[in-house]
C-alpha cells in the first residue's frame, strides 16, 4: 500500500507430513528352543497401517492389534526374521528382528548294561544326548574327580567301567551357550551266590 492504494496477493503453503517412526520393534528372546514361543512387540508413531512379515514374505495378521503399541506371539520352528513395516500417506519405514531356534540340550538316555554286576566285573555305561553337547563330565557320587571318557562320543557314547561296590554316576552335558543337563544312574552289585 501507499498513500492512495492497497494491493494484496495470497500464497498457499502445503506442509507435507512425515513418514511414520518405529520407536521400537523387539523380540523378548533372541534364542529360543525349537517349538517355543517368542513375543514381538512394537511402539510406532504416526502410522496408519502396520504389516508384519517373516523372512519368506509370509504375512502375519496384526489387523486386530493396535498400530501405536502392541505385541504378537509366534511359535518358532526354525531360525526366523520378522520385519515390521509402518506406513501412512507420506511413506513407510521398516525394522527387522532375528530369532535363532535351537534344539534343547537333553540327556535322552543314560543306562548301564548290565545294571547289576558281581564285584570286580565290568558294566557299560551308555548315553544319548540331544542338543549338540560340547562338553561332557562323568563323576561318581563318592568322588567329584571327572572320569576319563577315553575319547567317547559326546552325543552317543559309551564307557566300560569296573564295579567294586554299588556306585551312582552323575553325567553332566553342556552346550556352546552354557546350557546344562544332568542325569544319574546307579549300578548295583549282585547278591552273593549261595553257599
């Protein structure tokens, strides 16, 4: 404007929105026994829609879940990756978490053949261990000193031992991540022969 006139013009500024933000996407345990459950949880800002997929591209239904903050439980049968994608009219963003599935460490068999022997006789201790054992310790209840396994297999092995008295054996297996499993076995003496 000046002393005699005024003129005006208008401009419009369009503010474009932002893509959503995934503040957190986490799994409650990164290692789980095969057949176990994990919980996937998320916190998201500014999203209108969520999609959750595994490493094969299979979609996991989260339509009944809250977009901003919620969780879903999944049963693990093998190593898995999960990708959460949050989207709105202005774009999308994704995050991925990984889960490692492992076989549980377990001593499935620990036997003596025979279980009853005469004093001074041999018996064969046999074991079968699932879950990829990396260390094996065999002791007796009377002596905590480990018995030499003579190079026996950790997963399916055997050892001949001489029995002089009733003996209880304790077998302890350990895997690479420190999980342990134990089993006990008692080898008894035959009653003396009648005279």
